[in-house]
C-alpha cells in the first residue's frame, strides 16, 4: 500500500511575531480580523509600552501567518451566514407593520401557531388573564400575608456588579418573603434587589397557591405542565433585565405594575456583540455607538406591558426589560403545540473581548 506523503509543516513564524507575548499576538490577530487600521493598532501598542519596530513588523507579518490565514477562511464562512441573516431581516422589515408589536384579543390557536409561533413574531395577547384570580388578588401585602414566613433566594447587590445577571449566583441572598416585601415596598426605585425566575420558588409545594391564582391560558398551553414551567417575578420600579435571548419560547403575563420590553430580531444577532452565553453587553437604554458601532444597524422594537397583558416571546428574540413601577409578573413555557420548544445553542464563551 502506498501512503500519501505527509504535508510539510508551515514555515516558522518570523521573529517579530515570536517577540510578542501570546496575549499581544492574539491581540494583533483579533484586531486585524476586525479590520482595524494598522496605524491605529501600532499607536495603541506603542502607547502600551511595546517596541515600535517589533510592533510594526508583527502587524505586517500577521497577514502571512498560516494560523491567521486559516482564521480568515473561517471568517469568510461566518460572514456568509451573517449576510444570510441580514438579507432575511431585510425581508422581515419590508413589512410596513414590522416596527409595531401587535396587541390582539381572541386569537385562535391555528392563527397563533401560524402567524406568531412559526412566523417568529412577537405579539401582546390581551384578555388572556381576565379570569385570573391573580389579577384581583396579587399585591405585596397579599404576598406577605400568605407566604411571608417562607424563605426565598433573591438577588441583592445588583447595582455594584455591571454583570449582575451573568453573576446572579454570586448575588443570591436568602431571606423571608416578608423581609423582601418590606425591602421592595420601602426601598424605592432601584435595580439593586429582585426576585426572579432564578429562585424557582414555583417548583416548591408551599407556593402552589400562587398557581391556583392562574386561570385560562393561551390556546397553545398545557395547564397540566404549569407546575414545571412557570416563574414568578417581583421587584421595585427600576429593576432591569439586561439584553439577552432565551433558549425557548415563552409567555410573560404582567399582573401588577408596568414593564417596558425592548426587542431585537434573532437575525440581527451579529450586530449585538454576543460574546458570552446568551448575553449581549449592549444597553439599549443607553446605547454606546462608539464602542458598539454595529448596533446602529439594529432595529429595536418596543412595547409596554400593562396589567393583564401577555407577551409572546418567539424563539431567539433578544430582549431587555425594565420595570416602570413596582412589578409582579408571571412567565410560563408549558407549550402544547405541534412545534418543538426545546432547542440547542452553541453559545460563545469569549467574555469581555
């Protein structure tokens, strides 16, 4: 049997590249892959204490490095996928009604599945919660009276951590429901403390009376699965959920207070600098276009949920949520439709890049 010859190894890297530490070598490659201007890169390296001649040579030589050239090939395939997303987004946005999140009553199951679930289109359903006892009962005082003695895990200290959602496990603090109600009612508007879905209190039998306060559900929901697929949210005005996407579709019903939702199409993911998990570092309330210039191209949709409104969040839609008043809300994922609601994402783990 004749074996094919092994391909020779690539030529050694030039001295200028070898003179750089691995961190600086990666920095040079990253910035050239971002198509940063060599002159700007050189100025940054020299200002950081790097040797000017070595830096200039390394920036020039990286263009011939075989590992860098391989990265450029993969970048071409990535940019093709990005262009596919951008072209499909253009088609979506050609609908004159694209920029408005519809508010609908009495949507049939067939229309809901076809237009909103398979059409991947957000919508606010009105009237869903009209018969919910929660709409008449839920309040901070009621929560304190019925469940005040029970302990829950809340997020505390969010204001001191810019990555409060990513670091939510570090911010857990155990307290009674009564203690948290008092903190919310007396603490004023703030993002510093929030009882979120992360606590999973509705999986505990002692909180089942809250589920008894839920009445009719959207036509694609299986009530028998509610106890495994529901979350409770409670916090003061000023609480924020940073820009992110969920890994499945869900409903979110506002019970007390108002929340502003800002949403961006999943097809515009390449514009949102998604470098860690399902999160974006972009703040849609205070966009930093100098640091995140691609954000200028993103089309942001907005709606405010009033008490009784139910938002359907389609698959992959980015969203950033702010409470405009003391808020109690309820989210659920107990889908009963001929559509999957379990999906896999290959999420990045790059971090602050």
